[in-house]
C-alpha cells in the first residue's frame, strides 16, 4: 500500500525542491534537537544524493566513518520511494550487514522513533539463507542430531496442512537458527541444484513466503549484493519461464559498501559443478520401470563424471588458498568432451522417459534443468577462452567453479544502462579521491562523485601500533594483547590464515575466542556486542560491522590484506598492465581502511589498532602509512 510523503507537496514547488526543504529541516533542526550531531558532511551527502535522484545518475558517495551515511541516504530514499510508488532497494555487502542495518537501535529504528516516521522496511535475503523443505526432509532421514530437531519444531504446523498458506508467517530464515553451524546449515538450505519452478512444495516454502512478503514493501527492501546480482543474473530466464523475478521493480538503489559489488557480480555469474551432486541426482532416477537404455546412459555419465573429477584432482596446483588452480591436461579436456556427449545422449533418453511416467515429474525436471546447466558449464570449461576456473569447497563438497569474464559488460548492460539512480555508499571508493579504478572495474562510464572526510578527531580517540615481528611470533603477540580482556576484533586476510591461527592457539585459550564459521555469524556478532564474548576472529568483517563505544575497543589486523594468489585474482593480474599498482595495492589499501574503520563508529568511541607485520609486510609500510588516520607507534 502506497504511503504518503513525509512532507507536503504544493503546486508551486517541485518534489525535489520540497524534498530539499524537508531534509534541511530534519538535518539542521529536528535531529540535532533530539540529540543527533549536526554534521556538514552528512548534509552535503544527502543533497548530493538528491541531485543524483533528480538526474537519475550513478553517484559514488565516499564519506568517512562517522559521517552518518545511512541517515544521509535513508531520508531521500524513503521519500523517493513514496513519490514514485516503487520501493527503494538497499543492497548491503553481506547478510550480516543486513541484520546490522535493521536491528533494534540501528539507524532505521532511530529515524522512525525520532521523526515519528513509520518506515516499511522488509528483508530480501539470498536464497541460500532460507530452509529448503525438500533438502530438510532428506536430511531428517539420516541426521539425528539435536539441531535437526530444533529446525523441525520451528516449522509452523500449517505448512504441512491442506489449507491456505495465507495465514502462515514467513519462516525458515538462517538467522532464526543461531546455534546451527554453517556446516550443518548447508545440509538443509536452498542450493542452486533445487529447481523451485517444478517443486511441489514451492507454495509452502519459507523462501516463497518471504518473497511474497518483501515484494509488498512500500518504502525499503534490504538485501545483500549477492542477492541483487543473483536477481540480475536470473531475471531474463525466470521471466521466460513465467516466473517473477527475485526482486520487484525499484525506484532507486543504494549499494552500501558499494566497493564490493564487483565480487558479488563475479559470484553470481559463475557456473558450479560439484563432485558428488550428479551421481546422487541420477541415483534418485534409477527406479523400477526405467528403460535399460536410460539406465545405461545414466551409469555411463556417472562413471565418466568420476573419471573427470579424478583427473581434475590430479591436475590441481597445490596451495593453501581456498580457490585451487587447475592445469588442464589433455586427458581432462578429453573427459570433458566425453561428458558433453554423455549428457546429450541422456537428455534424448529422458524424452522417452517423460512419456512413460516411471520417474517422478519433479525429479525428472530437476535432473533435466541441472544437466543443461552442467553441459553449458563444461562447454565453457573446455573452450579454453577467457573464462576463469578453479576448484573449491562449497557446501562441504568439491566444486568446480567456472566464471566467464566480461563482468563489466554484463553489469553495463543489465544494471548501469538503465536510467535508474544508483548510489554507491562507502568510506573507501577511491584511491586518493580518484574513482576511475572502481568505475572501470564495474563498467561505469558516466557518474557523479564526491569525497568527504570523517568528522572525528582521531588523534584524541585512537592509537595505532605497528608490530614488526616474524610470522611465527604473531600468535604469541595476540595472546599477550588479549590478556587485558579488551573487546577485540581480529581480522585475517583469508579463511586459511584464520584457521592457521586457530590451530596455533592453545586449546584452553581457544575456548574464549569466537571464530567465524563456528556458528551463524550474526549470532556470534550479537553475543560479542552484548559482552558474552570478548574476542571475535573473522576474515569477512572488514567492512560494515558497527559496534560502537565499549562494544569494541581494539582491532588487531593479523596480516596486511593483500588479495590471495588464486585463479580469480591471478586472472585480474594477467589483464592488468601493472598488477601491483592496479590490483594488489588498491585492494590492500581499500581493505585496510575498511578494517581500521571498524573501531571508531561514533564520537564516543575510543581504542587501539594493532597491525602485525612480518618481515615482508614491514617492507610495505610506506604504501599504507599515508592512509592511517593517526601517526603510528612502532612496537
């Protein structure tokens, strides 16, 4: 239902003139009267966004920590949504940041309470953040642990009843199960193999109920950038199949921590082939009554698939990186070509099986959909073109990931060619106020931009210490720092770096430290904020984490966050004229700034930042000392 504007429109003033007047009243008068600081940087940002809305442009809004970026974009976003009759979309860097934005006490909550403004804000999380009834039912048959019972008891009684689902509230959100580990969740959540369009449970699925709920938002839809990219990647195919797109039409977009959009786009535009999935999928189709020719075709595909993955493992380049490089041997390419022929043969046999009705329709449709994607993936893989590919572990399975390049072209066509106002909001979008790096990475040609500094006096509230030591001494130095009990966030450049630290930490001390991945991340963050935990280790929370005042008083940066030497970043290096200047250094500088920005979030914050530098990292000091907020002390 469309809501009224938070200000009165008159015949002699346009919407944008009236919006400007109202924002001025709010930012100069109403909010300061209620205890908010009047910040020139925030006001400047709000009016720059208003101009971008008026001209329907892309805007890079770089504003330092403490500017109040969220309020600066919420005021015009809510107003523009009501003016156009379409919700505004706020896309955060990840699911954890969504919870930060909409939590009680967050900026949306504060605006509602302070201005008496009822904002209709609804969450649209990535599909893997929802329970899949099909996968849950399968897991329930083999898992007897307590967590599976907890999920079972949480499913509303009406889900399995014969009546209408209208009265059933949305359920099955990942954040509803804070004690379930990431590893266990991946056994029951939606994954890309599930074909919702042919699922007999789709109208009872929590994901479907959530989608129907957020599509009705009058003001704001908040999602992750991953989900926004998934929406763009699947929009045309879903519409061709008669399905609704994952997101509705929106009036504008705000990309919070927008410098991370490229990685979300890369993730969405990938194909995935898992080691065991096709074997399991086809075994489910081997039911009584299936023709012998079809059975033989399925068995041959399974056998050849296993040969392909055996060879793939032999062709891996040994490394500790999560993404493993593949040296494609002639045998691997031969097996890939054979698999394509196997799939085509099997799909022909399925045409006959569909007329015999021996295989359940859902299972057959799911297999056909998967095999078509499987074949497309392999064709890209063996083509030896510009695609980037690697092997990683996804959902606990070995997974071949194939990412066609041309991300910039896809984004230019599907997102930035539309006359839609798009606001990039972050403290780190430029390199020395030059926005060409991010614009080039995303395929953006025409844009507006500005950069304003943080309003905080960092010299008064923050100290930075550089610890020069060997890599082996880092764990001991962290143990020494943690003895005073300060609320500490430790940031690692990669999951492997965090796990190496965890392995080196004595077992007794490990009990008092929370590690990302042990359980649902937003639940860990909540416990950390409430003081239940004193130390939090993460490799993802370099940006967006908002823990003011005593909730966080120290940040330890365990390694300089240079990008990994994996196939994806190696491809970026290959396409760069100067890899160090164009890839390595900007990535490290931007990420380091984001990590340091976790400490001082409000004018009442204080604390220390400790950057641990091994011998090689210490040689890089001159590349980042100029971006530090205060002069560091060498330890």
